C-alpha cells in the first residue's frame, strides 16, 4: 500500500503526484483551496483497488488524472469555483469507476475509459459547462 496526501490552501498552488508499479490499495488524496490551483495525477501499472480523490475550491483550477492498467479502481473529483477543467483517463483499466462533480462557471469535463465494465458519472451545474464521456 502506498498513500500520497496533499492538502494545500492559498493561491497559485500546483501538485504533481505519481504512483508507478505499486501493488494494491494505493491512494492519492489531494485537497486544494484557493486560486490558480493545478493538479496532475498519475497511477500507472497498479494492480487492484487504487483510488484518486481530489477536491479543488477556487478560481482557474485545472486537473488531469490518468489511471493506466488498473483493476477495480476509482477516481473521484469535486470542483467548486470558476473556470475549472477536468481531464480523466482510465486506460487499460478493468471494472473501474470515475465520478466528477463540478459547480461554477465555464467548467469543462472529459472522461475517457478504455476497456470493459467501466462506470462514469458526471454532475455539472452553472453556466458554460461542457462534458464528454468516451467509453
């Protein structure tokens, strides 16, 4: 098991978290609050039950999450603010799930899932939001 936890508050924050080649129950948990936050998260070649949980509150937040070659893994993203953007990819994943919630103005969302038994759920509220799910 491997755990990465990042809790940031303020402005102009940035996170780049990566777990590679780890086995079972790996966790990345990121909380950001403020302005101009960015998170870039990758879990690669993990075996089972891995998760990424992020929460961003603020203006101009951006988030990219990649899970590659994982099984029964989850991505949960919550954003609240203006001009947020999410890009979620689960490639080579089997029986994995992605949940994205956005509230605010000018949010954009893309979820790409490649393999079998995938689940994607998206909730957007506000003005100018755009979402896309590719399975």
